[in-house]
């Protein structure tokens, strides 16, 4: 093992022994800067994990590099402390990355890369984020301000979007994908469909909600947590009415109607819904085996808890987001944590969700 690797391992063993064990996505005066070369790319950031088989480094712009330490060279612990990149630094970096075909516009919370003629996009993203914060604050969910400006990239066409997506960690993008949020790059990427194209608004709301949730403490980017609550937030914010609760006070105006229809078709009674909830609570396999079912049940659970049981939602969000990073989450533990938070049986929860949604037409 190179001496530089041994130095890093010794340092990290000390750092982990002194830490609280929580995922550290914010800087403190104890976090030194780590430098390395990762297959030709210079990386500078803060180490979140370094073992013989896996390393995770948080770069100054908020990107996560998750890699095999054997692929890194010139590893060194710098004398300087970790300092997140400023908005001005990140803006300059984005101009270098995307060139003069794009404009980079700063808002209070965003850096939006968009075609020069797409001046409306920055306010769209900023508005979505403000609505997300208002929704969470109304329910006293635990928000933690991000140390990094959020980055959204809007491409002028699908071909440009696909080229970027293929270079973004080899992320597979199917024919029906309109956009995505990446936990590793911490960016939202999508393409401009034009005013008459279907689906873009729901996609933007979904992916922007993911980005807000992962950057403001609702979810953790490094801790294992149930997929139902992650996609539950995304699907809940797909509904246009959820973004303006003052003007949309009824359930009819705030539901995700497409998923409500799917839920009713697949789970006409509380018994079948309870079984589906139990599956999602214990593991994430349904998302791979039956995505439509998983998304509809995740939406119903999250929408109900956020609207009628914010105390339970607050407890779940707090517990999930503060779990120790990079460790497994066994099915029995997942189920026990969930049942402890809801305080009732899963069949009773399913019955309450059915009753809650029963009057929506």
C-alpha cells in the first residue's frame, strides 16, 4: 500500500473514532481537505468513508465520489480545512463545463444552467423549492439548510440531455425518462419539452422535490433509508396543487390523481393495501418488480402521513435521515422502526389511508 494511502487510513480511523457517526455533509473546523487523482480527474474534498474496498469523498461543489480506493492515486491530506465552494466559484465552473451555448443564472438557492433563451427556468426552480420549504415548515419537519447551491441543468433538446446523462456516472436513461436527480452529482438534469409537451411539469416537480429533500435534511445522501419515503416525497410534489396549499385547500386539489387511480385499481380494500405497505416497509424490491404499485403505495403513505399525521412523518424523517451512514438496514429493523413511529398496526394504517382517500373524486 502506498504511504499516502496509509496516511489517509490512519487519519480517517482517528476521525471516525471521534465523530458522532452521523453523515457529515456540512463542514466543520475539524474537517481537513483531501486531494487525490481519480482515474485522471483531480478531486478535492472531505472524506466520508475510506476502507480497503470503498471510499466516498464529498467534493467542494457538493458532488459525491464513491469509488474503489485502488483507483485513486496521489492521495494526500492537505493542510487546509474543508471549505464548500462559493456560489461564484460554482457558477464559473459551470460556465467552463457547459460553454457559451448556455447561461448560468443564480437565484437564492439555485444555480440554473439553461439555454440563453430560457430565462424563465431559474424562477421556476426557485418557486418549486420555496413551495417545498413552506410545505415542510408548516408540518414542522426537520429542515437543515444546505451548504451548497443546488444545481439544475435544462438542456434544449432530448439528444443533448441523453449525451449528458450517459456521461453522468453511466446512468441508464430509458425512452420515457424526461429528467432525473442524481444523488452523486447532486444535480437535476432535464430537457425543455416546450409548452405543449405532456409530463414535463410533473417531472420537474418530482425531481426538484428530490433535490430539495436531499439538500435540506429530509433525506440523507449517505445513509440507507426506505425507498418508499424518498419516492413518496417525489410523487407527492408531482401534484400541482401541493405547491400552493393556500389556494388548494381540498384533498381533490392536492392529490396525485394518476397514482390515486392506480392505487384504487390495484388495492380496492384495506387488506390488500396493508400487504403492499408491509412489503414496502420491509424492503425496496417492489420498486424493481412492480414500479407502478410501489409508487402509488409510497405516494399514499407519504401523502396521508404528511397531511394527517405530521408528528409521525416528523419522527420517521428524523430517524431515517440521521441513521449511521453506509450501513445496511435489515427488514426486521425497518419494520420495527416504522411500527414504533406510527403507533398502530399496519392494517389499521391501511384502513385509515383508505378512509382518508375514500371521499376524493
